């Protein structure tokens, strides 16, 4: 007698769903799926929105795109190990799926990435 077969894809999708649920419950951050995101462009670089913030930081719902540290580095033109030392809105830690498996990553608000972009231009 055999039970249902669980594939690696099933396990990965389950874990991604758990990460998304945790981000929503603890930070009011939504994972954007499929083609529902926006293209975010700064200078000559662009990335696809994968997360958005629905938290209230004191002025109503935020609704800002959130960038992973790799996406922020791409937009600011910095190495991949880039981080924003003092973001105006605290970064949100999530686990993201990379070519090396699930890795802890920080999500930065677009406004903080834009501020870093302009600092890098000076």
C-alpha cells in the first residue's frame, strides 16, 4: 500500500507558502506571484517586484515595493553583498529561494533603495 507521492517541488512550494504566510502575519508583507508585480527601475537597471509592504508605519498603508538585498544592489549598482546600513524603515528578514537553497535575506523599502541610489550618485 502506498501513499501520495511528495515531490521536491511540492516541498519547496510548501516552504515558500509558509515563508509568505509568516511575512504577512508578522510584518504585513505580501509576496507577489506570477505577473502581478511591477517593474522597478532606477537609473539604467530594473528589477521585478516580488514583495510589497501593506503595513501601516504611521501614515496609512505603505504599499511600497520591497527589494531583496540582491535587487537593491542591482538598482544601486553595488556588489551583491550590499546592505543598507540605516534604512529609514526597518528591513524585513525573510528566507528567499536562491540557487544555493533557502537563504536569509533582507527586504528594503523602495524609498530606502532610492535614497541609497542618490547617495551613490554624489
